[in-house]
C-alpha cells in the first residue's frame, strides 16, 4: 500500500513540475508578443487617423 502512494506522489510531482515549466514558457511567449505588438502600434502611431 505504501509503495503505491510513493509511486503516485512521484508521478504527480513530476507532472506538476512539467506543467509549471509549460505555464512559465507560455507566459513568456504571451508577454513578449504583447510587448512586440505594443511597440509596433507605437511605431505606427502617426499613421493612425480617426
């Protein structure tokens, strides 16, 4: 019984670490994309007319 618990904890811990890394990478990608998009808008600010 105890062995099953340790195996489950090991796989759950590994999954949590992998998911954390994936979330960090996704956050970085979205953040960089937002910065690039904002910079592009600021660069072309004079071309925008309402």
